[in-house]
């Protein structure tokens, strides 16, 4: 039987996933409404991601001694208000500001939520409860993103933000009803919480996520014009295409966790980053073929979440005793990836190149992430394996 106490955290993940990923499918609608180019509309993705990068460590540092329930309620209020504000955006500047503000509570919610979920699960069920929290994110990609994309195409993109705001209100209600009161787990100072930042091991993991994971966002940020303009699908088919990508994310998330448990986090990350590089190269070379484009959409969707489990496991080893702050910084890293992918992926489009070229940029970013991951393995995990072998 599902523990009701975890529902508020999963609902928060549902809202966050819906607001973060739906905009990719509605970029042409928003761009047309505001009389700007699609690459310029891609800046709204970057603005949200920048808000996550800044808000994650700052808000966690400010609130880490407060009761978690109080913190999560405050963060969800900010999330709901600023997403509602985006529904009223009338021009480029207004939307840039509202998307930046809406991103501020994102990383902090997951940072605090990760610790709360582990406390709710108790010894032996910490990972299970954390994964239950992130089911909201996977459901968002499988169901809510294509549904809201369809609503946005049919009735206007502003309904996207209205729906997200409603999810925020429901999350607030569920937090009040089901999340129990608990004491803050942090008793140290911000300075002590940030000691892990002196560890080169953490920074290697950070840049694996920030650069390597960004390769996927060069593809995902411009998936709608890629599939409709370059591959030749009708815009009405985008909802189904997003469902396919979401199904890949659900399967990829499970696959990444299984591989991480079976072969070790860094080895799994190396394998998945290499597969990501090949998939993005495939998009660049073959996406003009509709059948291949559909297959690659599923594969790239799966790879987009498959790396999150091993990378987060690597982070946990790199920030012992500061898991909440470490989780917040990893959210910042993933959203640097989001921002960088959208920005650098848009550069070839600014020069008039076709919509398969962002994926070529993604190949380069993923390759850099792969090199850093190999460096991490050689520097840390290979030494551990050699030590185990020598003891035997």
C-alpha cells in the first residue's frame, strides 16, 4: 500500500517536471505569439534553468535549519505564484523574468525533498522512497507533458502555466494534509555544509552532469522544430511524439538504476554517456528519415534520464554528511546542462543551419562529459577496484 506521506513530494515532482519540459514542445507557439524567433524563445528555457542554478544552493543554505515541512510549503508557494505569473507574460522581457523566478525553488525542493524522503522511508528503504518521489517527474514526462503540450497547441500556450499552477496548489494542499512535521536534520553551519566543495571528486561529478548531460538538451530543447520542420511530422503529432519520449524516460530511468547497481555508478555513467553520444550523432545524420527519427526519439528519451541514478550515486559518495546541499548542487548542475544545451544548441540555428545541427553540438558536449567521467573512474573508482583485487 502506498504511503500517503510520500505523495506530496511526488506531486511536487509532477509539477516541476511539467513546467520544465512542456515548454520544449510549445516553443513555436510562444515564439509566434511574441513575434520572436524560436532560438530566442529557447532563452526562456535557459532563464528557468539559471533560476534553478542560483536558487538551489542559496535557498537550501538559507532554510536548512528550518523544519522541512515549512521549507517545502514555502518553496511550493514560490513555484505556484511565479508559474502563474508566466501565464500573463506579454513580451520577451516579462517571460524571461517570470521563468527565472519560477526556476528558483526547483532545485531546493528536490534537495530538501531527497532528505525528507529518506527520513520517511527509514533505514533500508531510503532509496525506495527517494525513487518514489521522482516518480512524479517520470509521470510528468510520460503523461502530463504530452497532455499539456496538446492543450497548449489547441487552446493556447498560456493554459500550460495555468495547469502547472493548479498542480502547485494541489501539492500545497497535500503537503499540509499528508506530510508530517519533522525536525531539521542539519545542525551545522553553512560553512560546514559546504566543505565538500573543496573535494575535486565532487567537481568532477558536477561537470559530468553540467556538460555531458547538456548534450541531450541540445536535442530536447528543439525537438518540436526538429520533428516538424526537419523530419516532416505534422504539428498535431507532437503530443504523441512527446509520449514516446516520455515512455523512453520511464524505461531509461529504471535501466540506469539497474546498471548502476550491477556494474557500479561510474562504469554505468561511462556506458550511458557513450550511448548518448552515438544517439545524438544518429539524430544529426538520420533524423530526416521519419522512422529513424521516431526510433531515436525513444532512445534519446531513455538516455535523458538513465544517467541521473548513477550520477546521483557518484554525488552521494562525493558529499558525505552534506547530502541535502549536495543534492541541491546537483540540481544546479543538471539545469546548467539544460541552459547550456538550449543556448549552445541554438547557435547553429542563429546562423541559418537546419534543426539537426543542435544535436551535433550535443555530440561535442557529451564527448567532454564522457572524458571527465573517464577521468573520475581512473582517479577514484579504479583505485578502489585495484584495492579490492589486491586484498583478495
